[in-house]
């Protein structure tokens, strides 16, 4: 993340919408703007109070083309909105030539753009993290909005952590729900704690995110789809039913940025496009992943550089499909380079919150890519994966 | 007031607006904006194409490295010269 260089001296901020968009109802806009501010107040002691008149900290208006600040809007597309940093007043302007929408994949989602702009109003610049709200471009409607850990760290760097913290600590985005929200807070406790085979033995073979955003855990001949805090209803299912042609007892799996999912077992690997095998598989690992050993422990794609990391025993290999050779001669390297991680891992996954999680036995470790070490937390890592990931009693 | 490092993204935004790939407002230090994804990607792609790089639309290491090199910044009446000036 990046900070612009200024912030508000007070935590109780006021705002008003001095000009509403032409195509939306005022009450709906009020609710979405409040919800967008709540994205930031959830993780800090900041409060945002709407006013209808008088001076305020943040003035919001929907305007078109030249609107008095010297930075004219450019019609539909292009620049969607802009906001001034605190030292320049904090006001937020939205281009009313856009088709502002609420809860719809059509047009431009008001809530997401407003939450981004208010980040600027509070002192945040654009982040290098693509998944962050403060990335410089609008990625389209996200029905389930989650604030990236990068954004949380950014806002807390300016305003500190919320003094009355909710959530369970697995994810910095846990905590209170947004008001009038259509999204749900992630990692809230499951309604009905589970008690099944996975809970009795939470050691897993592999864990990966699919191209459509689901997270799956593989164990033996079964697989589980994970929800925010547990296992989805109706699971486990048979791997042979879910991924026809794939055997059980998988060693490792990951989904690459081409959307294909790769599974590894023994000396072989399979490539799947969704749930269908993507050609003539299995193939030898030595054929498709030159320089990577057989009989892997774990694999993952690290979002920081898009490279693939393979783990086996006390060593890891970094694989870059775009380079020749794809594994540099300086590999393998010791897993001890990843501060706090044990050898002989079972599974690895970069989760949607930006943290990287490693699983071994019945426990997991949360690795912080920013400090490049296993996180210090209370309770400390490793933590029991049954309780924190699989919704077990 | 905290003065921290400027993100790679912000450096790229300033550069791309300076040379005509993004709106001039992207280098206004008093505000931050949000672009639609296609505008951003096209700006990066246009620069990569102009510079003879692989056209990926991603701010990869090679692209950022090229942006950090000294280059001609011919000024015209409206500011810096643009890579995108059209011929009459």
C-alpha cells in the first residue's frame, strides 16, 4: 500500500452529499455512501456522520465534465471519480456521466467506487496490490465485497486499529458487518459446528483456489468445498465424481493465472480446465515442470510475483514458466528461508485475503508476505485447522 | 504528515499521464482517482507497444524498468510532449 502523506487529526469525521446522481434515488445513495464509509470504520476508530448542511470534512458530489476543480471528468469510462487527500480537503467527486448502479453487474458499482475514493479522502494513495480496493482501476462489480488485507494495513497505519475488535483473528477482514450490507463478514463462527472424518483427522493432502473463486480441500479420495468459516453443505464428495480422471491421494494442487488447475501425484501431473481434464493427461512432472521433483508435499502460486512454489521435505523450488530454465540453478533452497515455517508441509495456499497459508498435520500457519515471516498473533500460529478452517467443534 | 515511499503504481500513473497515455489528472498530486480497467490496461499496453516490450497490459518489472530510464521529455504548449501525438 502507499500513503499520500496526510491524514485527518480527528477520528470523528462528517460528510454531506451536496449533489446527488441523476439516476439513483437519494435514499439509496445515502445508504451506499454510508456503507462505503463503513468499509474503513470497521477496522479503525474512525466514525462518519452524515450532515445535510453546514461545514463538513468530506463533501461528496456527482458532477459532469468541468466542475470547478480544474480536473474535468471525461464522460462515460475513463476516470470514474476522484477525491482529494486530507491536506487538500478530502472532498470526493463522482463523474455523473457514469451509469452508477447498486448491487448490479451492469454499470459502475457506486459502493465499490465510493469506498475507493474515501480511501483517498482518508489519505491512501494507489496500491501496487492488484486485489486491493486501492488498486488504481475498477475491476467490475464484486457481489461479495471483501476489503483486502493490504487496505486494512494501510488504513490502520494512518488511524490505528479499532479498539473494540470483533472477528476471530484468522483474517484481518473479520469483524463487524457493514450496515445494510449485501455482503457477509467472512470467518464468522459457523452456525453448526461440524464433527466428521475431516474434523477427527484434519490433515489434508492439498488445498487450492479454483478459477471461479472457490476453495477446495482434498483428502484421500474425497474433496471438500470450503466456505468462509466451514465446509459447504453436501460435502465431502468423491474426487472421481468432481474431477473425472483424477485419482485420490493427491500430493499438491494449484490454479495458475491461466485459469487451469494442476494436480500432482507421485511422478505425474494432470491439468484441468474447470472440471474437465485439459488434454492428454497425466504427464510426467519431469516433462512439464522441468527442475521440479516428484512426490511433492505442496504447491502454490504466489500472487506477489505470479511464480509457482513447490515444497518437498526441507526444500522449496520456484518455477517461472516464462523463463528458461524455469527453475533457476540456485534452487532448491531451504524452507527455513520462510521464517517460522516447518519442513514437510501438507498443503499451501495463497488465500483471497493476500495471506499465504501453510498446512501441516492438524495445524496451519499464516504467512505474512509483507514481513516474510509467520505472523505473530493471539492465539499464535500454528493454529488448529479443524477449528479455524473446517468449522469443527 | 508522513512521507513514505511512492508506490510503483503511482509512479507508473504519473509517468503514463506525463507522456499522454492517461488523463493529466492522474498526475495531480492533490487527488487520487479511479479509472475503469480498460483505460488503465490500454494505457499500459500502448506504452509497452511504443517501447517495443511484450504487450501484456501488466506493470511488470521490464515495463517499470523502462519507465525509470531517462528519456526525452520535450515540452509543448500544454506541458510535456506526448508519445501519442497524432500526425495531421
